[in-house]
């Protein structure tokens, strides 16, 4: 098979859980080193062959008798300097550390079977005949990597995602995927947000910011599969491609009204063909329940800010009245409360800043009243100061700029018949 074209295998939850159970069975049982046979514990380096003391296999010298824990290779009697150096050659050149794995046999229920004992930290791992057979079966399977696990978050937020974050990528290998030095191509594949949202929800705020990436989303929505390939042409993963990667998700996109022209028509066609286009309400009815929710919103803003004091009932009523006014003026709705909560939250924080400045322990209605005047937009402040927005802009430009402005020329020189601006 071509290593540059890894294959995708989709498995159900039951199959994954079954494989996990089989994998746990192939891991064997953990026992204490003292429960293992004596010769096995000595060969693995848990028990000292001289004094019989059990210790960590990382200790090559027995902490009790200060001698090598395992049998030293070679015959010390043949060393002509043994009586002078006290076996230092055997300690230096002999086998001080125990083995990592010992294979032996045992008889169980009248049958003799092969048993493997392995080091597992301070414990010993026992692999019986069944565990060894499962390990052999697992070794026969081709190497693989889990792209999208079964246990994951079903909600994926991809706001502001780049091309690689959204569509996936193949990581660069400085060794070019060398069999011994590098990382194999299948292990460098990284899924994108559209793949992680498989069988879940993909949410993208400010959808028009994606630009041309919207075309890839509509392809993924239609085909429910999207390949993963290297996005950098100068990377070692540029030639790697994984086809038919599933990405069946529920797409939720959001944008402002003025950004609607920047959403691709084919994408909107996919949305209206299998979903809905929803215009969010900007007001809600003026009821007791909704007034209570507005008071709750006030309390939440105070709790989130953590620097402004709590509000009085009069301040909450003042915010509700301001909410009614904004619903009436901005959305032309009577007996309604505004849902433009971002601006309302700024008003609450402005009132809180006034209360903090005056060292007041609470936010009262007077703070709300002054904050309403203080938090007006720049356009409103210009109209109050100069009478109109045009007059405000004209007060800060030079006479030369005024003379070259067609708007100013025709209003300041009404009797002039010069045709220069026609």
C-alpha cells in the first residue's frame, strides 16, 4: 500500500468498546513482586540472589547487602585479581540489571502453558496464553491513529479558525517520513474542526470572515465527507492525502445583518435547502416574567464585572424603563423590552463606575440617569454640541478642504454659475 495515502476506517461505539476490552485483556494481570516465582523475581531484578531482599528493579545493587542483585555472568574464580579487587570486574562488566521480560511455563488445570512475566514499574505483569495470543493478533494489525475519538465534545466552536484548523492538515516531518528516523505519514494527520464535529454541531460566529473557506464548508455539508491533505506545499506532508474522512455535522452560523451580502449564495442555498435562516428577535414583550429576567441580567453583569457594587430596586426599574425606551426608538415596538443587551450591559457598567468613583455602596437610579447621558454614542454627542453631524465634521476641517468639497461649495456659493463641479 502507498504510505502517502492512509486509509480511513469508521467504527461504531460497540466495536470500539469491544476492542478496548480485548486490549485490556492483552495487557495481562498485575501482581506484587513477592507473588511471582522466586527465580522469576530474581531474574527480573526484584529480589536479591544473595540475601533475598526485595527492592525496586531500578536498584541494580541490593540496598541491604550492597552486592549485585542478579547473578553475575562469568566465573569469579577464574579472575586472577579476584582476591585483591574483591570482584570489582564482575560488578563493572557483569550483568547488574535484571531482565525486562522472562518466559517460563506453568501447569494449570492439568495443562502446561507458556507464561511471560514483564516489568511494570514496582509491579510484575503476568501474560498467560490467552493474553499472548491477543497480543500476537494485535501485532498483526496495521498501525493506526485515532483521528476522532468516540468520547469527545459534540459541540465544536470554530470561530476565527484558519484553513488548517477548519479543514485539517498533515504535520511537517523534518526527516521526510524516514522509516527509522521520521514519523510515518498516517501519524502526522491532524483532523480539522469539520471532522471533529462529526455527529455533532459545528458553530461558526462571524461567518463572512471565512471568505473563500465557505466553499469548503458547503462541500462538506453536501458530501458529508471531506479529505485531509497537507496545506503547506513546502511541507513534507504536502503529498499526503486521506480521502473519505466523514464529517456529518449540524452547521450553525451567525453574522450581522450588514454582512449578509458577504455570505456565498451556494452556502445559503445549502442552508435553506436542509435547514433554516433565523432572524434573531431584538425585543421581548414587557411582562412581569421578562422584567424579572432583566433584573437577573443586571445581577449577572454585576457578578461578572466583580468591581461594581450591587443595585437598588430603583436602579433596576430605571434600567427597565431605559430598555422600554430603546425598544420603542430603535425597533419601533411599544410595550416591549430591548434585547440589545450588549449596549445595556455597557450602561450598567457605566453606572457602576460612577458609583465606584463616588464610593457609593450601591448603584441607585441617579447613577443610571447620569450613565444614560454619559454613555451616548459619538453621533448623539456631536448633534447635541454642534446641532448636526455635518456641522460637527465641518468644524474640524480647514478652509481649503471646505472649498474643495462640492457639498460646501454649492451651499456657500449659491449665486455662482461656475460649472467646475458639474
